[in-house]
């Protein structure tokens, strides 16, 4: 095996120096672009901003080491991307429909301690994703949650019920989120698909809200702060 061919091949000192210049120029342009987009651009990225960043990486990557690709072409493309970014940013500020198209809208995942069925069935957010988000914010069951909102940047916003309004709800931790085999009289149970709470006569009872037949023992603990 020719190790020199693998690692060096036809690289010359002149080509190495050219690559250094190319990398410094394109790296500097990326820094300037991110600085231009503001600090929000490097914290929580929207779909639009992520598209810009991915485009930026593609634009900057090839000219760093492709010998027959002049930097002026890459800089021209980058200038066009920056112009498109400015135009789209201006349009999102001026026109709400355009902002909704580019950024999307917040999605209600929980309302009144129940999962929003349309969003769950559309696959907007899986049970596992939702439960993980809730657990990370110290939520033990759905009866503690008045509103759960998936923001356009992927963050999850929660409004809790006051302590005196907490109700029975679907447990979110794995040990409690288990389908029951038998029913205890006078005990609340929660549908494991939609969170609907009811007193049921048997463990195979259909949920009146979603027709699911899996039930977990409901909880009504207060939020521990």
C-alpha cells in the first residue's frame, strides 16, 4: 500500500498554501454571515435559518480545497444567499402569511390535560418525544398540564394548572405508564393513547375519545418544585 499516495498524492506546497488562503477566506465569510444574522441565529435555529446554514456550509466547503473553483464565484453565491436571507427576513416582518409559510406555526400538543388527537395522529410529535419533553420539565402526569405548545424553533412551552385545579392524568414516567390487567373499583384510569381519564368497568374498555383499549392508572400528584 502506498501511504504517500493516500495522504499526499499530488499535493504541492503551492497547492497547500492556496488551500490555506481559501479556508481562511471562506471561514471568515461564515463568521461574518453568522454575525450578521445575530445571536439568535446560533441558539435556536428555525427551519429557514437551518436551511441558510446548510447552504452556507455547502457554498463554503468546496472552494476551500477545489483548485479549479475560483473564490469569486463562491463569494458571489454567498452574497446572493445573504441577499435572499435579508429579503425573506423583511418579508416575514411585513407579511404574517409569509412568516407562517417560512417559520411555521406553534402546535398545540396538550390542551386541558389531554393530548390533541389530530396532532398525535398526524405524527406532529410522537408519544416518546412528548413524554421526554414533559419529564425534562418536571411534569409527572398530564393532569398537571393546562397547555403544551410545540414552538416553531422546536422548544416546548408549558402552562400548568394551579395546584388546586390539578386533575387526574396520564402518567409520563415508564414505571407508571403501564397497561393495567385488572381494574380496582373507584380508581381513575387514563387512556394511554390520548390521555382521557375515566372510571372504567374492565381493562378492555374502549376509550370514548379515541377507541384505544390500553389504560394506565391515572395520577393526580402536584408538581414538585
